[in-house]
C-alpha cells in the first residue's frame, strides 16, 4: 500500500516568509510524528499527534512553529517568519498505535526547506 | 535525559568485510531500540528493532542484540555488500511509563561506504 507522503519535496523561501509543509500518513495510522534533520543537530523530534490532538509538543523549537492534524489524517507543519536556522529536512512519520515504546514508525521522504 | 551515542563515521570497508557499528544509550525506563537506514536519495527505513533486554533484531543479514547490562545495541553484519552503503542511525523510544510518547531519539548517524 501507499507509504507516508510529504509535500512539497523541496521548498526555497526568503527569510521572514511563512511556509506550510504537508504530511499524509499511512491510512489507519493513528499516530503521527514530525522530526527535523539538519547537519548541525542531527535528527530531532518536533511534535507528536495521537488522532487530532498533540499531547507532546515539547520538541517545537520556538513559537514560530505550529502544527495541526485534521480528520485523524493529514498534518500540516507551519513555520512563521522563517529564519536561516530553520533550513533543514523536515520528516514526517506515522505509526499504527503511537505512545508506546515499541511501535514502528514509517517515515516519509521529507521536505527539504531552504531559507535564503 | 535520554540519549543515544553511536560511533562517528565515515566507515569505509571492502566488500565481504565484517561490519560493527557501536551504539550505546541512556534511558530512564525500559526503551525499545532501533536501527534505521537511509540509502542515498531515499527516506529513513527501519532496519531492525528490539523491544526488551536480550532480544536480537535481525534483517537483511544485519543483527543487533539489546544488552541492558552494557546499555548497548551494536549493529553487526558478517559480510557487507556495496549495496549496504548508506547512513545508519541508532535510535530509542520510550512509552508513557518512561515519560515519553514514543518519539524516537536518534544518534548522529554513521555513514558506511562499501568498496567493491
């Protein structure tokens, strides 16, 4: 079946602009995670959704970052007033149950964000 | 806090050589441990996992054993192939009993290059 998809695959924006990144999880997966992959920081957790609610937002680096999930499916990560340090690959993952330690997460191909 | 430390790369091996990539972890509870692989130009894929002490995860000739006494989860393969060239990430996750929501905590990644 279809895996996790993300769009756009690449996004170039100017400093100060807002961007929206989209994630379509595997159908039926209740848990959705956002991560960020950058050269300096490696892979960092950003936010976790269980259904439409976000019980863990602890990884969001600043209040310029927000995310929502609707219909228990698609999620959008929004970065307002982008800064150059936001440049990274943003990864989305989904899992069947979530919240547990052993649940396998399936990753999308990522969105490469470049802030000029 | 929880963390994962894996050996720095890059690692360059000849085809059919033995591979070990060391991974140690720090965790407050009873984590599950994972190895993810990122092939060139592709997204993160689960390679193997282990959910409790002494479990051995295996896939595609790779193995790793969850050692609680040494807090380690070293990745091994007896005979590497050119097609194994990729970046390998060790990761852990804890569930609610560990104060987490199942998000993955990753090591920095180890780049493996296998020469024919």
